[in-house]
C-alpha cells in the first residue's frame, strides 16, 4: 500500500520522518528548502525516487519564500541557492539531480520565464505534482512487470528498503514482492537489516508487516549462509543509480549479495524506475559513492558500539557490475543484457 | 598482548565481562558452575579457545562446591550435572566439548578416581591450568606460523574477534595480524563490526588500538565493496570448529567473506588451534549451528531496531567449505589442501 512518504500540504513539504520508524509515525512539515535538504541529508526521507520527489517540492517551498520575485526569470535567479543546496545533500542517487533538472527546466521555459512569479510558482508545483504522480505510476508499472519473476513459494531476499517509503508510491523492489504476494503466491521474505542505519529491519520489515507478507529480519552477514543452505530462491533490490552499461549503485551490501547470488546460481534482480538510469555515466566506476559520517557505524542511533577514537569507514553505497545482474525491472519493462542497448531503449521510450 | 580473559583466582573463575567492552573493563567472579555457564551463554566470555578454558575452570569451581565427595570417583558422579550443564551452553565451538572431555578424563584416570577428593580437585585444577597454558602457547605458535602470510603494507580484513579476548593467550587470527605488526610491517586492518553482537567493533577494534595497529571498523556489508575497489589484500579469520575435510564453522558472516575473497582472487586464511579441529565430523554439513535469540537482531544491546512482533532469524555461525580456504594456520603449522590429510597430521602431531 502507498504511504504518504512526501506530500505537499498548505505550502509546505510534509515528510514522514523515517528516522523515527518503526516505533513512531511522525510527520515533519518543512517550511523552507533548508528543512527539506536537512531531511534528505539525515535520511528522514531516503530512497532514490522519494529523494527526487522531496527535492522537487523543496524547490516549490523555496519559490513560496521568494517573495521579491516579479517574474519566472526572477524566480529562477532567486532559487539558484535552493537548487544548489538541495543538489548538494547526497551524491549517489541520480533521481535527485534528475528531479532538480526538471524543476529548473520549468523555469527555463520561455512561457514560464516571462510569466509573473505566481504563475511560475504554479508551474513549479504542477511539475512537482507530476513527478510525484509519475512516481506512483512507475511503482505500479514496475510491480506489474516484475511480479512474475517471483516464484510461487519463493523465498526472497531483499536489502535496505525499496518499498513505499523509498518512493512517492508503492515502491520498486518491494513493490515487486508485494505484487507477487497479492497474486496469491506464498512468500517468505528475508529482509537484510542493512547496517548502519537499519532501513531493512526498521522500514522494510514494517512495510511487509503492514502488507501481511511473511518476513524475517536477518543480519546482513547471514544472507550468504542462508543461500548455502538452499533457503533463498531469488534476490530483489532497488537502485540509486544505474550506469549506461547496467552497473548498479545501491545501498552498501548490495554488491556482496550479487556475488553470493552468482556463486549460488540464484537470480539477482534490480528494480528501479527509468529515472534512476543515468546514460551519461558509462559505468559504475564513474558513479560517485557517498561516504557518510563514520559515527553512523561507531555510534549512530545505537549508542557507542566501538571504542572512543576508533576510526571507521562508512561508504553508503556500492556498485554491482552489470554482469552480476540477472535483469533490471523498470517501469517500461524488464531489461536484460546487453544492458547498453536495453537501458538506452527504455530511457528513450522505445522498449 | 595477552589479556586475562579467564583466570582462576581464590577458588573462583574470574572472567573479563566482554559484554561491557569497550566502554567498561569489568571482571566477574563466578563462584559456581552455573555462573560460568551463564557467562558462556550470554557471551561474557566467547571465542572457541576461551570457552574451553572457562568450561575447564567451571568444572574446577563445581569440584570446590562438591563438599560431600570423599574420592575422585565420588567427585566424578557429583560433577556430572556441571559437566552436562557446561556442555549445553553453546553447540558450535568444539573446544568446549574438547576441554570438558579432558577434565572428565582426569577424573576417570585410575590414580585420580581412587585418590581422595582433594587430590582429585588438585588434579582437575592442574589440568585446567594446563589447558590455559597450552592456549597461551598455541597462540604464540599460530602467530609464528601465520605472520609471514601477511604482506608488507597489507590491508587485512578480519571478522568477529579472534584475538586475546577469544582465548586465554594472545589469540588466533588477530595474533597472526599483531605478530605481523610486531615484525615491523605497516598494516591497515579492517575490522568487520560483526552483527548482531558487534564483537568486531567492540572487541577487535579495542584490541587493535591497544596494540597500536592502524584499524578501521566497517559494517559487515561493506567488505565486498572494499574488495572490489582493491582495498583488501588478505582475509584472516578464526574458527569455532573445523571438520575433517577442512570445512570451517565460524561466526556468521565468515562464509560470505570467503566467497567474496575467492571472487576477488584474495587469500582467505583461517587461524585456529588444533583443539578446534574435529576429526569426528566429516564435513561442515554435520557441524551443529547455534541459533541464538532473534531478539539479538531486533533488540539486542542496541535498543529496538525492528517493529515489535517482527520475526528474525539469528544463526550465530556459518560454514565455509574447505575449497574456499587458502590455508589453515594451526599451532602445529600451516595446513593446505588436501585438508583431510593435513588436518589429520596436525591432530596426530605428525606435522
């Protein structure tokens, strides 16, 4: 089921604060773009598609505040710091830049640039609403294309959270799983807890429980042993950015699952909207990988877990080479190798 | 450096409470065998060799309490519940059973069986002291055999804690790394934090800091990405039980590292004393794998990390097939494939 991850309400961006889940369901209203940027940075809102939606509405809230602008052109000048600030929050998920490029494109249109500021604000809001609406329909489309990849009685492994909470709609990878559940398939879903911030145990387990899907939380390091014991049939994950050659950047810990799936002869599926495909990036080597605060590993929300002064390394993402990916499920269909061809086709709408 | 992980003091077993590390250095005195069993069960003392030492002294403390026994034979009868209770604490590490078998063997000796109870108690204590002393010398021997496997400027990955805290001496896998450091090699050690109980970040990072070894804590799921980026040269881990064919049971998360090491062409070393080799077990399939409380994953020491009511699966160990193991470093030398031959040789002292 869809969750109001990010919505527009009374001139503010309303964000479900995912750092408080699963114990509390708290919404935050962001009345300026800095609040939206902070929410993205500290992962109150996370997941590539949801970040795109939040950034789009972040531009709208900045436009509300730009009271001095007389025209669309004035508004574009006034919004430059907001667009730059929102773009600087997180480097890996391409949907953020894609959404901001769309919002800027609205203000660069001749009719909007020359229009009065209120009309330009309305055009911005319409574009953000469109991004959210597309996000909702892309989730449905991904679920429709992907659900038949999940076998009856399937034991499914997923990592991090690629569900409704990661999008404005029903999700990507988790939407595939939930759609298979709605087909009447008996499923058992193993949710990697996903250290350091536990999006799997906090968010994915919470979503699966709401959907009535039988789920088990496991430590990330337990997935390999389950595969060896024949207890996993299929792996499905989301993506933060997909390079032109099919290399996939996703939450750290995705790549080892892909290697393990290959080693055990299991299918490894990536589910993501076309907006996650970045044809300007030839391969995963060029995808910028966010390094987050090492304190997320040594302290984080969990209290001190390592001696004071001990250093940590905390990459937020890793890259899975295309040759380990069985298929990429997009809102425009399922893409298989050679990915260069298939990804370009879905991006250009020829799929 | 050695740490007094488990010692005998004034008729009690003194155990460094590892659940309180790294923030507090607290010792607990166990005046009865139940206290020792509880300490093993909740991981106040952990690590296969250290569990063996603790169990041996646990028998001694039970012998102190058996005031009614007149002879060694009486003592054996009186100690049956203690031996059974200590054996029931944890199923995977073979050193526990090995140590208890040795302690029972003392009481079964004709000279001890017919001796008075005080003489039998002294014989038990001498055997436990011998197990501890052997544990200390096996660590030195493993370190001596293994240190040359660690390259100059090596970037070393380890999992869980196989250091002084896991033994009565200087450790196993971590002793190899520390010995290489003492050879003057510049090393960078990545310590997997090791969910759910964080022995890597709490214990291994603490030991490495005391030794002055440059260390970084990482989430377990980050190891694969580091390998892909060429930032790991060698993997060294301990073992809880090694089957006759070389299959290795060790902390959950070891097996995926072995698969990843193979995929990246990196050496994967296991360091363990001969007492960890169980020739009665033909392969890893027959090694009993402890399933621990799922609450360690969903609550544990870290507060609630998953929705109330969500189920979890919490295997404490996994099995790494021998074909993924580059070499096993024992106190009697380095064993390579075919393991059936080499392991039997070191167990029988023919290495």
